[in-house]
C-alpha cells in the first residue's frame, strides 16, 4: 500500500489534486440512458431537472455492434447539454473487453471536464482501481481536466465481494460502490434469473402446528452483500448504492428493495425506467415524520450528550448521532428539492 503522504498526490504531472473529501451531492438515483438511441438523447434536457444523476450506459444492454455508436452518442449528449447541478456519469465497458480503453480515452479527451464519475463494472480487486486511477491521471493531465474524475465500482463478482474493503481503499478517486445483483448472481452460481429483489423459494419455514398452517417467511437474498458493502464504503467515507431492479411491472417490490437498502445505509439506487425515478426520490429522501422526530432529539440534547426521554423512548449520545445522520441528509435533500424542505418543516 502507498504511504499516507503519497496517497493524495496526483498520479501524473499536471493532473488535478485528488479530493480529500467527496463533494457533497444528493445522488438518490443514477438514471441510465442508452446513448446510441437518438430518441433517448433527445430527452436529456427534460431529464436534467428530474433526476440527480444521468448516466450514459456503454456496457451490458448495449449490443456489441452498437458499442462505438453508444460511445459517440455519450460524447454528443455530454457536449450538447448543460447538466447544471445534475451529475454526469458513464458506465464504461469492463477492463478485459475490447472497448474499455477507447471508451476512457475518447470520453476523457473530448468531455473530461463535464464528466463527474466513471462507473466501472466487474471490479475484482484493488488492482483494477490502481490501473484506472493511473490511466485517468495521465488522461486528465494530457487533456487539462480541471477536477478529478471519480470512480464508482460495481460489486458484481464473488471475487469483488471478497475484496470489497480493499477496493474501497484503493484510491482517493473512489466515489462508491453499487451492488450488481444480476452479474453477482451469475458469478456466485445463485439460482435466480431475476435482476435484484427477493425470490419466493428463498425462505424459512415457521415452526407452528398444525402442519398445514405453518408459515413461510421469505428472506432477503441480498442482505449479506449489502451489509458487507455498506460497511466497506462507510469505513472509507464512500457512498453505497443498491443497483438495478429489473421487474418494471412490480413497483412495490422495487420500492421494498430500494427501502431495505436505504435503511441499511445506501444513498441511492439505479433507475432503469422512468417510473423508478419517483420511487427512488421518495425512498432515498428521509421520511418527514422521521426527520421531525430526529429534529426533536437534536433540540432536546443541544450538546449531543446526556440522556432524555421523548414519547417514552430513551435518547442519548448514540441516538443523537442517529438523529444527526437523518437531519443532515434531510438538509441536503431540502437544498436540492425545496418541496421536501417544506415537508420537513425547514424554514425556506
Ligand atoms: C448490474 O450491472 C448487474 O449485473 O446487476
Ligand atoms: Mg452487471
């Protein structure tokens, strides 16, 4: 590993200094756009005001014979639109593909100053991040990119899950990690064809008698991975994300999956369909009742120490910190979304 003093040095002469802290941004949904389709690119100006992040997808779901068209389409949509405070990301092809190198070289050389984050699929270990880190620094220096382009890894192989802490700590360029349930299921040999969500066969049988009334309790297939990912991310000050939910016909299941991840510590999820934008916005903005309760806790313990009772519930230094997590996030959301600020009861 690098020495602490070398960790934050630019990896190429002329590259921008790495961030020491992630820029503060509300990124509740990463909205996927297929950039080879002109009709989809035409929707970007309207999307900019509806979503927190727009991502041009170059990897899976883009047919092999459209990969170069998608790359060109992304460069076009990045150059022709003003994204304001909305994030601009791309998901490039994976490191061993025939497209990765040109994806990165062409995108950074033409629109590097507009790009916030590169999403890197199928990351297996810190060595993948070291390579991309160095390459990006060289390209940033060559093309006078002014702020560092961040890297967001997808956790979607068994090896990646085993190495998730080392991936998070590999570079100050790391933004966060998304769970990729489809590739991960395949890599692990899980027996499901679903993209995220539960499975009716993954359940525990209750003990009750008589036998015919025994209850089955469906369990969460993703709990272990999500918890492991959240801990690794938080350990390094990064953001954890649930990734894609593939069944567009079941918004309730999508909402339940998103909410589980939010409650467990994730900051957002991918939206692959317009209906998932509103779901993500609702789920990844703290609930107004929860925010009001958290405000009462902070107000009752102005210096964050001691113990008080509120509505029969014990509050102390630890619950003060829990409340602060919720209020801090609500304040960020309110800044981005004044309507939410009103619901939270914050002064305009
Ligand atoms: C996402 O890329 C997934 O594989 O689920
Ligand atoms: Mg994948």
